[in-house]
């Protein structure tokens, strides 16, 4: 992979990441994560 | 006293482990930390059902959102993973993953040591696609909710960090132990034995988070570079690599966790690890010197 391609991919991915994060937070995904993470996840511990 | 890079890395790993699992008092009560920090993802793999966990597991969070009633794709978690991966790559695995540290300690236990057959490395990509991405979206119940398939059927970190401590502390939970727990306990035992025999067995074969960061390792800002002019071709770097990577041939390998052992082993100092490129840094230095010389001449 050429250095230029790498730079372009890096910049594109980072831009997409920031946009994804902002959109994800704005539509309330962080609240879903919080809700899942503060309760015992029965599936995660092999009981659900 | 000068600390070696290996000791420095170990200290960072211990600090990351401690930060990820700071609520130790919860082990006694068998409860979880319920503060707002848990809406943020841990860059490494650490079960959010571990009583001491301070952050959310990104793989668990990804499945939780894509398996929810409202959303089938998590922009929040994918955005976080892309950002972390493109900036740091698998240095997260090498320095900041709590389960990675655990595996390295397990590998120190005297046990027959083996090399992993290379095709097994691809298993983690299959697990990522099938159990983390597809099943939570496809296998839905009558309410339209999917299951966190990787957490439920595979994740040994969840069984070790969440399942066992919670079952020990909560007698009521012990009454619902069934076949699923037996399956997960068997996977945990196999993983622990695997880690004792093969260095970072879980990272190499199972970890979907390592698979994501591995793909981003190829373009990450934190990267490994080999100065081909300095390289003497002694192959010491490849021999010392516990992730079975040849840094000269594949500096951007998806398996490289950027631990830096190859750099320390290189007799010609031909290996560079960092955010900057050594060639560009020396160009910049020369340019600065040139500007300084020309201004002092005036």
C-alpha cells in the first residue's frame, strides 16, 4: 500500500469515525450501552 | 535505575488493568459499578459484568446496540472502534487490554509451549462476522431483540471476570446455572490452557476486538517502520516475536501488537515504533537546522 493511499484511508476512516460517534451519541446509543453495562448481563456470564 | 521497555510496558498494562477494574469493593457485594463512566467503551476487552469494571466492553456494547429493538447498527461503538483503531491500532492489545495482560501472565506458568498453526489466526475474523455482527441482527426474538451471541456462547473473559465472581458472591444466581454455563466454563478452561501453552492464544484465535484493530493496524497512526538501509537481515526480530510476525516482511501485520520486543532485539536499531516516521522526523530536523543557519547568517 502506497504512503498516499495510507494517508487517504487514515483520514477517511478517522473522519467517518468522528461522524459515526456524533451521530451515534445524538440518537441515544450511549444510553443503551450504559443501560446494558450497569445491569448484570446474564448472557455474558453464561446464565442467560 | 533505568527501566527496560519490557518493564515499562508491563507497568502500563498493570495501570490499564487497574483503571479498567477500579471498583474492587464490588467483588464482595457481588454488584456492578453503575456510574455514568459505563456509557464509555474500554479500548481493550474487559467484561462490563465484571463487578470491578469501570467502563463498557466495546464488543458487548456493539452487540447490545445492534441487538436492541430500535437500532440494528451501532454508529457510536463502531465510531469509537474506528477512531481507536486508526489512531492506535493493536498497540491497544499490547499495552491497554486487561485480558491481554492476564494471558501474558498465564503464559509464564510452566507448561508445554507450542506455536499456533497459522490458519487458526483466521478464526477470529469468522467469530467477528458471525457472532458479533450477524447473529445479534439476524437471530431475533418476537420483540425484535437480538442476543449478544459472542458474549453468550463464547467469551471466556465474561465467564472469568463476570460469571465466576458474580456466582461466588450471589447464591441466588447459582440456582440458575445450566448447560450454557457448562459450555462457557469448558471454553474458559480450554482458553486458559491454550494461553498457558500458546502466547496470547485468545488474541490470536478468538478475539473479535483484536480482529478489528488488526485490520486497522495497516493504516494506524501508531505504526512500525523498518529502515531497510540499516537492516542487516539477521532475522533476530522475527525470532523474538511472540506473535509470530516477521516485522521486516510485514511491518503492518494484523497480528503485531506493537509490544516493541523486535525493536529492542534489533542490533542495528533499524526498527522504529511510534506516531511519527523517522525519515520525516530527520527531514524536519534538517529543515529546522537549515532555517536556523540561514537566520544566524543574516
